[in-house]
C-alpha cells in the first residue's frame, strides 16, 4: 500500500504517528511523509529563511530512517488557510502520493495550522481523482477508497480514540526520528516549557495504557461514504 502521513509542521508526524509509519515500513509498504509548512516561524531567534533550511534538513534525516519519501510544499508556517491556493497545493500533494491510507491531524487539534491541514485533506479528497480540475500540476490519481485516519491531538486533549496501534516494538525508532528535530527541542522548551521527547513518550505510554500495551499511538477513522470502511488498514 501507499501510506501518506501528512503533518502541518516538522515534528508533528514524529510525535503522533512515527511508530505506526515504522510498522508500515517494516511490512514493506511505501511510506511518504508530507510536511505542509516549512516551520519557518517556530523560533524566537532564528531568522525564518535559515530556520526553514534547518527544519527541512531535520525532516529529511527523520524520513531517511524509514526509507520514506519526503514531500515539502513549503507553505509559510502559521499561515495555513482553507483557501483556493492551498487546496490546489493539497490536491497535487495527494495526487503525488496516491495514498491508500492517509494519517493526518484531528480537525479538533489545538493549532489552527493542524485544523486547517485536516480540513484541506478532507476538502481535496475527491478532487485528487478528478482529471479536469484546471491548473493542477499532478495528474489525477485514484478517485475513492482511500482511508483517512485522524491522529491523536497533542496531549490527547479532546480526543477519543477508536483505533490503537501497538508501537512497542518500534518505540526506539520513533525516538530516533524525533531526535532528528534538534531545533525543535530548544524551541519547544522556550515556547511551551516542555521537553519534546518526554512529551511524546508520555503520550505513547498513556495511549498504551488504554491500548493494552507499553506504547501505542491512537487514531480515529474518518467514517464517511467512499472510504472503504469494511477494512482496517492500520498495522
């Protein structure tokens, strides 16, 4: 299968679904990691252009651990909006990945970039398969059948999982991927007074408590027409 993880910022994927991606990769599936913004606004001191270069390099290193492809639309950080321009970007991104499974943000997460990425994925879902939409750069891919799973929210606030993935065997791979984002550790410490690795570890242990294992990642499946709901596609 083609697996697409689509996060708003560098490090979102690693925090919320890197373990699940590692399991998919071990099973031989094709994994694509797409980071919608370039993360250029996420530091109090580093200039945006320099920060964007750093964040891309860190994301490339993380994706390389899984042998995953990285897609980098480079939308400005903190400036995701469900408008026509960004929908066209999302349509082309989905077409390039041609996914069987999409892992993306919950529409109820804390950050507007997270929420609007989620909305753009939903809004672009059918357009990815329609060949006559003007001004798109990528050819249309499969029209329907792709399953969308919403990732946990940061800290699990307001999120009731319906699916759990036991990531205990790949927990160290998840940590290695997250550690690639060295610039994020300083920024999260300064902006949120949190240790990024500790945050992700607590979250996976907490979800593991409900999931019946040591470490888990939590999801809900988007249940709507033409999503192939008769099958579970999570590992």
